[in-house]
């Protein structure tokens, strides 16, 4: 077991020096192990979001960045573009603004901005709650394929119901379809108002979500809050499209 841990760390350390990624065979050759052995370790690391695969190469996954408190480095171009947008959104709405992404059936927060115009990276990893607990989590889930949504419901139930009836699941799916169609989600949760809007790339694929939450007593003009949120999402979406 200890040897396997060492091998896993060797893989992570090696890929931290390869931002463009590396093939499985190259990783195996570098650490001096059989490809089959490395493949098994890589699959476990990928399941925990520590590694990701793209175009046949493996790179560090979002979990590795979250673990070290460097979530802003996971997608530097996205975070660089989003930071001033989140700052303005937080100032305009007197709310806390967040930038979230979906990876491996989990919601990850890359950036947070307060109404005092400070921006911080997220250090809460792993997420201890289901996506049902956050506005960005709900809109990100709503944007997933039916198969992903069904798998998530099978594992986590639906909000407030761990063993839901078929009718309850059907109603929840219909709600998610409405959120996806509208591209936004909002709710009052206790004394908090929270809302989120999805952000897509130039091909229409889900890229991220921007959300806000603030005390309910400061959310008298919900239409204005949603307008500011949509404007921020549109600005970020334009920036993403420009760089793709």
C-alpha cells in the first residue's frame, strides 16, 4: 500500500511539471513502472478529480489545485477574465459572488468575491454538501445530460428527499429542465437570497456558472439583481468566446 502511495505521488509530481499533459506510456516510462500498473493508479486519481484526460493526455485535475488552495490556477485564463467581473458584480449587488465549474459530478468554486471588492480562491475541498445546497450547484446540475442527472439522483436523491418517489423525481427533473431552459436559478433559503446563471462557450457548451448570495433583507430588487447577474455572465461568456 505504501509503495502505491509513493507511485501516485510520483505521478502527480511529474504531471505538475507537464502543463500540456503527458501520455500514459510516457508517465509509466518516467516513473519506471509498467503501463498497466500506472493505468490503475491513474484511474483512481481521475475518479477523485486529481487527474483529467484530454486528447489522449493526462494532466492535473481540479482536485489537485483545490487541495493546494490554488483553484485560480486550474483555468488561469478563465479566472483572469472572471476576477474583475466578479468584483464588479459583488460591488453592484452588495453580495458575495462566486465562479463555479462542474467536474466529475461535483461542483467546484474557483473564485469568490465579496462586496468589499476582494477576491479569494476557494479552499473548501472536498465539497461536504451536495450540489442541491447552492444556486450554482443547481444550475450546473440542470445543464448536465439526462444520464448524468439520473446518476446524480440515484446517488444523492433529490433536495430534501433521500428516497424519493417516482413522481417526486419526475417533478424534480421537470424543474431542472426549466432552469436549463431559462439559464438561471434563484431561491430564498431561510434569510438568504441566492441565484446563479450558467455560462457557455462559443459552441454553446456549459463552461461555468456565476452565482450571488446575500441577506434576504438586502434583496428587495430581485429583478435588478438578476439583471446584474445575467450581465456579468454575458460579459464572461463573451470573453470566453473571444479566446477560444
